[in-house]
């Protein structure tokens, strides 16, 4: 009589995975921005650039880089929507301001489709540490202004985020 191979293989895989320790959580809690908070960030970013006489798009993404809110000011160029989304996506996935990633822009990682490593993307942290999303702004004449507007958007909810 032949022994079944499948149960033996499953048992071998289970032993390689190691035992579950008591301190290992079975579920990991995640903090997320509410729609109202994401909207306030985008509105704050657009308002800051508008006050400077600049029409931009602002995109807020969740911690994985999935879009929550997009605002494009009245006469901002259509391409600003895609660029702001990519800046926000990059900031969320690297958990860093895109201005800090400029050195990587010409590396193999910097050439991955969907990433933009020029200023204008800023991560959003709750209580100063937990990544909850990112904001990206595009449309200003330079990246420093895009980033300043993104940071102004964050300022709209900063006090509430610090309280979490």
C-alpha cells in the first residue's frame, strides 16, 4: 500500500512555517484616513496653491497608494491629475516625501512605471508615526511649490492627526 503524498507534503510545509507564537498577532489593526480628512487635505492643498495664483491638482491616497480623493482646480492642466496621483503613490509606498527621493530617480527603482520622485508628494502620519496615506500635488511651476501646497493641505488636519 502506498502512502498518500499530499498529507505528508502539507505536514512538511506546516513544520517549515514554524509554530505560531503567543506574541504573534493573528490580526493587524490599520489606521486609515476618513473621507472627510482626505478631502480636507486635498482642499487645503488646492486652496494654498490657488492663494499663490497657481492652478493644481491634489490627490490623496491611502497607506497602500489607492486613491481616496482627487481635486483638479478649474484650469489646471489635465496631466496634473496623473502626476499628483503618482507623487502621492510614491510618497505612500516609500513612506517619504518625494523630494527626498530625487537621488533614486535615475536608479532602476526610480524608473518603475507609476513612480514620480520629484517634489510634491508627502506622506501623512497619524500621531507622528503611523503611515495613513499621502498627498501629491502637481501643476506649480516648480516642485518646491507643489510640496509647499501639499504640506499646507496636511496642516488642515495636523492637529487632529497628532491627537490619534
